[in-house]
C-alpha cells in the first residue's frame, strides 16, 4: 500500500491547482488577474531510451513528467511544489514492485504498477524571517560541485538505479529539511535539521545496474549458505535526525566553505557472522546504517582562464568489507580523509577542459580489506559548444587508478528550440568485473533522449 503521507502531499498539490482554477472563475476580472499572477505553472517532459550493446537488447525506455507549481505569497515568500510521474517500458532498471526499504515512510513513491510510479519530488516554503532565509519542506541541498563523482555533496542520498549515469539533479533524493541561512562574520551560515530518514536507493537484485562487485557486496565462499536479514533502519524521527552546518565566505578572491554533517551514512554496513554446523556453514548478513561525523570544506578561485577548486572531507566512521574470515563481523572500521582537486581551463573560445583527482585514504589498514588504503580516481571532461551554444559536445572519462577500470561517456546534444533539447551518447564501461566500474562491463549502451519544457 502507498504511504499515506506521500499520497496526502501529492493530493495537496493537486488541491492547490484546483483551488487556483476555481478562484479564477469566481472573482472579478481584476482580482482574477491579480490572483493568477501569483501562480506559475510549468512542466518538464523528458524521455530517454537506451540500447544495451553487449546484451543486444533495449535496456531502457523511460518517460518522466515533472509538473511544477509556484505560488508567490509575497515579495519574500513563495511556495514551490514539484511532482513526478515516471514510467518505464522494459522494467529492467527496477524490476517488479519496489521494496523501498531504504526510504522513510513519508517519502516513498506511490506505485501505480510494476513500471509506473508517482512521487512528490519537492514541496517547500521559502521565506525571510528575522533576517534569515528559511526553506522548509522537501528539498535538495547541494554542497559539493565535483564532476562525475560526489565527495562533499552528501546531504541528500542518491538513487543508484542507473549507477552514476543519471544527472545529479535527477539522482539526488530530496529530503524533508529545515534549512536556515543568515549572515554572520562577513559570510553566510547555513543550518540544517533533517528528520527524513531516507538513504541511498540501491538497485534491486535482477536490475541492470545491481551491484555485485566485492568492493560493495559481501562475497560468500563456494558452498557457504547466506542468510540475509532485513535491513535495520533508524526509526526515531528526533534522535535519528541528521544535522549539519556550512559557513561560506568570499575572501581575497577565494570562495571558501567549512562544512559539518552529523548523519547516518547512506550506504548500509553489511555486518556478518559465521555459524558452523554439521549441516554446513552459514553466513548471516545483518545490514544496518551507522552514524558518522563529516567535517570538510571547499575552495575555489579563478585566475583568468583557469579555475582551481577543491573539496576535502574527514569521516570519523568509515566501514570497509574484509575477506578475512577470522574477522568477527566482516568489516573494518576506520577514519577516512578524502579530497578532490580540480582544474578547469577555458582558454579556447566555447571550450572547457576539466581535470580532477579524487583520493581517499583510510587511517586503519588490515589484512583482507577489499580496497586499498589509498584509493585514487581521476576524471577528464572535454566540452565544446557550437552554433551559438545550441550544439554541445562533451566526453567524460572516469578512471580508477587502483582497479584499472573506468567509464567513458561521449555525448552530443542540440537545442532545437528554447524549450526543446535532444541528445545522444554512449556509456562505455571497461575493466575487471570486480571493480566499481568494471562490474558493469557488459552494460555498455547507446542512449538517445529528449527534454521539453511545457
């Protein structure tokens, strides 16, 4: 059954639309014009299809409709609602009915069948009060600005139904959030309270991009039975809330931020226990979420045609799987420092060259860990515009230095009109099937898509 809070939210948005129409029909002309000017209605229709080249089959044919309504209450106050109607032709990405175990009951999608669902994507009030800018409701909070991979952008969880191939705005899962921003110390302080206990939506078993790399999923030895327990999730709306802050300031040409987030890490930890019995060995897997303190920051500055930027974080509690069968619970707990350094160069007209280096270093090393103590990934982005910026070509290349696997994404898009864009491209994986990218080596695909503003 669909969650009642989600259904109420969607119906509330519909009621607002109906009320606005009724008001327009029942008031004098001048009042009608004033009332309607306070409302803005729009929608975005997006369709994308993919053909899996290695499997020689169509792997995706989705259509997404995002209707949006905005009501301007006053100069400083407005309400925004964004719904989403999603339908998929082949049911390969999220096969069957969704369990939605990672999602809080008040944020779950309303399922209209195996291939169609509806959700209240965003719904928030934005206003000013006592010198503060307040945004209250279901929303996205964007911290990091890295390309291809996320480092500091961890406030909102991510939908991994297409691994990391979806653009960040679509893959990011909005959360019910109290978001307050106000000036302090010559900069801006942002405070977050997030009672929404929603975490990463991981691909279901049988899905095109279901994880099977040993870097992510525990691997049982041959002949060993696995007993997977239900996912344990936080259940106290107050005590299990996430809280965060960000202080941002422009200083001598540098954009600086200092960030802090006390949260449940969005990937569950797969704790394991081994039972030896005459009938055989059984490994019981207990997935649950664990708390973490994230402390980080970002810097950026432009020097002519060159922009330098960086992000760094320290995680107090990072959990890594281990192959060591003598380990008590199958995971190693460690602190982690991670950073990304980026260089963006635009010295040629209509052209961008962007280079990034991601590194993650674990404080604690142990025999059997599935990943290296120092893990490195590099990215290269080449982008060029033609025909007065209506035609865009780009190539994004992500390479894991440790595993030797990666992903190459050439793409070309064209704006036929201001409200109509079409594109085509390839998603090409390579490398060892045990790697994060290489696990999808047989998922290479050709993609075509269209986006229209209504």
